[in-house]
């Protein structure tokens, strides 16, 4: 049941993530929002995600992994259903906040539940679960486009998401109770040792460059390469195709985590740099897809490193881990947008390979530490 819940819940998560970005121009027009208000909606959503992760970080030992999974599906279903009835900016922000609380719970619950499984290939399971996230993110824009093309209310897409969230909720009720976490007092001893701090920084940096690259590649191609927006927008699909294929492929790879991490981060850096350097649209699309392919297993690989060292504190530690996911995404988006405003989109976009380079340096440091 744990695997079945994980697959459906993470597909729901990925499906949800791309609905609003795909329909944002329509939502802005319908609800009379400007760019600033649209940004606030996204920030409030991130705040919900961070709130969910903090709750789990502090109280996973009391809530229990089964309840975390159930609450994640419940809040997600409520938030997604609320989206269908949204009529203004306040409603939109509140729905996004509620749904993201659930997504924070889901992310922590799934990582911790898979970590509790007594099986050999945890890495393969994590990659398959994350592949379902990528598949959801890939499918979602096409569903929104189909709904809009048939002149229907774009918010219907959230009803499809609600269906999968409810399905995840029903499955979560059949999960057997997992042994309780250790106390917070025990957690304080280990949660911020040098190894875990390095893991938190690495996941924050990774999510930062993944979120900014996938969010800004269309804008970069449109504003700097002067490619028509309708064509440039296909880069987002190319990226998520790469993410999906990369996670499916990585689920069959059995290489030491830190060695694999160095390889995919190095490959990510090369692919992103080449997607910036080349001007030909078709060549760029190849490297955007390759970027998604190499980005794909970075998150589950770093997550696996945490799981291998977490022991009895898996729920609490996963909460801290996901908290840094939210912080990394927020800071990176702010850095790239601020730099783009001040010096142009090229300078803002160049911050992305710099973040990947920092990740590579940390990966090399971890490799040396593991060999010491």
C-alpha cells in the first residue's frame, strides 16, 4: 500500500504543480490580478508548503507516518477542490496555501514511508515515485490546454486533481501504522550534524536551480533569443519529458549514491551551459531535454543519502529536509528575478549554472569525505 499511495500521491503533486502556471494568463485576466499579485499567490503557496514541512519536522514523532500520509492527501484534496470555486485573488491564494500544506505533508510522508520499507533498492523506488511526479507535471499543461480549447472553465483541471487526491486519501487509510519516531529531544542531538547540514544545503541548491531553470527557460528563449512565445513554451514540455525519462532510467541504476550524484550534477552543468550558449532553437531543445534528463535523479539521490543515515528520526529529518526545499526554491527564484530586473534576463539566467557549479563542489566534498 505504501508504494501504491506514493505513486498516486506524487502524480497528484506533479499534476497540481503545473495547473496554475499553465493557466496563469487566464487567471490574471479573470480575477483582475497584476504581476505582483500573481507573485504573491505563488509565494503564499510556498509558505503553505514550508508550513507543512515545519509541522512534520516538529511533530512527526507524535503524528506518525501513516497520519502524515493521510493528512497530506486530505489537505491536498480540500485545496484542489477549493480551487474550482475560486472567484478572486484572496480565494486563489488561500486555495494555493491549503493545497501546498498537503503537498508538503505528502513529500515528507512519501520519503519517510519509502525509507521505512525493508527493501534493497530504495533508490529505484524513489526514482519511480519521482517519475510519476514528472509525468503528472508533463500531463497537466496538456489537460489545461484541452479544457481551454474546448471553451470550458480552466478550473475544471483542479477537479481531475481532486479525484487523484481523494484516491490517494482512500489508499492511505489502508496503510499499516509505522513505528513512532524518536522524541524531539533525541532529534536535536543529530538533526544538524555536519552531514545532515550538507544534505540540507545541497537539496536547497538543487531545488533552487531546478525550479528557476524550468520556470525561466521559456522567458529566456523569448526575451533573449527572440523566439516566438508559443514555440518557446514547448521547452517546458521538453524539460519535463527529460525529467520523466531520467527518473525512469535512474530507477534501474545501482551505483553508489555519491558517485552517481557527481556524474549527474556534472552532466547537468554541461547541458545547461550549452542550452544558454547555442542560439539555434532545435539544438537548444536537445540540451533542455538533456538538462531535464540529468536533473531528474538528483532529488531522489540526495533524499536517499538522508534516508540511509536517518535511522529512527526519518519523519522529523524529512520535515527539515523539505523545509530547505521550500527555502531553496524561494531564494533562487528571488535571486534570478531580481538579477534579471537589474541587469537583464541573461545575467539572471547565468546564476543557474553558477548554482549547479556550487552543487558540484559540494558533491566533490561529500565524495572525498566518504572516502576518508
